[in-house]
């Protein structure tokens, strides 16, 4: 095993819609309803799978017209949900890069917003390759996106370890023969990679 594949959101880059929406919807109960009924996991996943924001927003505004401004804010104020890097994990990435470790990223991310984020995070240039779900029309934990990563970059599953904060995504990698590590903290990741002889 010599190749490390990183998820990006909440592993190397903070991703937290609540940072924006707690300001827009200060009532805690209303905010929970909003995340359950309006901008919920399924809607975000469809955006990550490549649906254009114009289409996704139109669908929600039609169904929830009273929340039109809050719905539009997801795209208009998107950068407020991605405030910055997770420095301790970026440091680990830098150590791996210094050891000439083959590095790849596999992220569930809209093809419209990833190009906005990329210039903000220069360490993304350290990767030998990045697969963005919105660009390929597939999302983790669908087995096809892991296979796409392997095929696109000529990787062998047995050579790779995949790091993600979501258990389902780790399980998705393991289902195609890639070793998985659940990310909980940079300190734990450092221990896990040392155990595998990668750090």
C-alpha cells in the first residue's frame, strides 16, 4: 500500500452550511426544519452529482417560495460555508507529499463551486489527480466513482488507502477493495497512517 486518497470536505477543508444558515435563520427549531425539509441531504447530493444550481434552486423555490432568499443564498453566499482549511490535516498532506507519496482526492462537490474553491486552497495542487463528483455525475458511496478514480489514474485498489469522514464513504471504498480510514481527527489520522507505514 503506497497511495493515499483523501476526501476534501471536513478532512482538508471545512464544509459547514450551518455557518451561513445560523445567521439567516436564527430560530433553532426552524433551522432544523429547513435542513430537513428544504436544503436537505438529498438536495445537496443532487448538486454534488452534477445538477446545475439554476435547476436545483428553481426546484426548491417552487416548492418553498417563502424561503426563496435563503435558498438562493446557498449559491450566492456559498463561500461562507467553506471558511478555510483544516491546517493540521493539511500538514499531514504536506508530509506525505514530501515523502513523494502518490496523492489523490475524491470529493463529493458541485462542478460549479469547486472551481471557486480551488484557488483558495493551494495545497490542492499537491495532488496527482482529483475526481470531483459533479464533473463525473457520480457521488460517493456509489462503487462506480471509486472505480472511476482507479481507472482514470491507472491505480490498483490494493495499493490505495482512502480517508473520509463519512462511514458510508469509507465502506464504499472498502467494497471495491480499497483500504478505508474513517477520519475523526488529524491526530488519529497521523496514528493510522503511521500504523500503515505511510508516515
